[in-house]
C-alpha cells in the first residue's frame, strides 16, 4: 500500500498537513505517515498521530542542528523510500521552500510549491497556486510517479477527529554532514510578529498619507487588542516593518476579524487574508476591489472613521 508522507519544520503546519493527508489517504485507500526531525521531534509524535498519521518517523539526530536543508532533504528522501511514499506534502514555509526542490531532485519527483489547494481529480493530484503576481489561480499536475507538494501554511485546518495509529518508527538514517558550513549567526533585525496566529488584525494601506499617520492605525489596533499589519507598499516606504506585510510577499493569515484601512484590495494583498472569518473595509472609493471581499464596508475617510471607531470602543 502506497503512503503519503507529510512534514513541516513548523509543528502547527505539520498537524494541518497530517489532517489533510488523512483525508486524502482515506479517499484513495492509502496510508499517511509523518516525519518529525530535530530537537523536540519525539514530543511531536503524539500530536501527529492524533491528527491522522498511521506512522510517525522520528529522529532527533544532531545532524539536524541548525536545520541544514540538504541534510533534511536527504533524511526525508530516505524516509519516503522506507515508508513507500509516492506523495510527499511539505509545509511551504521559508525552510520548506528550500527543502522541497532538493527532496524532489533526490526522489526524481515533480514538485509544486506555494500550493493553495490540493485535490484529486480523475485520479490525478491537482495543485492550485497563485500565478501572474496573484492575478489568477493556476492548476498544476506533476507528471511523475513520485510527487512533492509544498503547501502554504493555513491552507488546511488541523483536525483531530480522525486519528491514526501514531506508531512511532525510528528510521535508520545514513546522513553525511551538511555541505554548507555555518560561519556566523546573528540575531535578525526587525520586529518579532506572528501574523499567522493573530485572532484580530488591523491592516494599513496606501490610504494613509504620511508616516506619522500610521499612529492612528496603531491606536485602533491597541484598542481592539489586535495585531498591526500592512500592505507591501507601506513596507516599501519603510513606514512599517517587512515582518508586518500580508499577502504574496508576506504572511498568509486567517484571523477572526480583519480590518482593512485604506487598502484598495489588490490580489497581491488579499490572498493573505482570504481565510479571515470577517473582513471589515474602510475606503473612500466605493468601487475599491476590497469591498467585493468585505463582509462589512465603510465608504469614508479613514481619518474620520478611525476616531469614530475609537470613540465607540471607548
């Protein structure tokens, strides 16, 4: 029986992939296995089993220290062969995007990255991904026996309603030291923000006319206990940090509430908020594309709307 193998360096994303893997495996009479590698891997095994994995391949080898992409790819290739996997689903995180093509090369597999949906049609695995700068969605099929898909975080929901056996397997990995030598490690400059996990987000766009006006958006975010985010344009102006960008060039989010202030709604941005449960838009242009996506819209000047909202919030 063929296997589906799932893996992500982000534990939360790994659970999402295990749940989707279980769904696909059930429909196709396959099994789903998961890999957990590096420090703390043993602690992930129970959760992966609870979210659908029949087997969890666990290794805390020191070879994974520092997350060398070439070593991780080789380990996954060996696990894929041992498990009999013909499909590998990875998280399309920054590290996952580095690992996916390396793994595909080792397995002789077709590879699709930044997948926004994954379905089976007429026996073929069809991956959806944004194309032409996010203006359209392309559907792609890997015409190879082995296939690797790197799926964007938050694409699927973690679901523990169909647990797997969660059998823990310790693979006998044969790993060479990484070909890349770490020379130095320095703390990354910039803000620490986790937009992907935020329950409420206030997003700022080009409707803000000056850098100092961003403070008004910050006040609203603080009053709502929300995370502050922006479009790529404000980061390009250096009015806000790159870590706060939502969209194709930034984070993909699924908050309970997303408030878009002065954001026109170009596809490059809105692909990052399509998972939001409620979207509220404020824009002076009644024909702005953001209103087609919004659940609630306010046609008005954000410089007047924000103070009014703050007054209501108290």
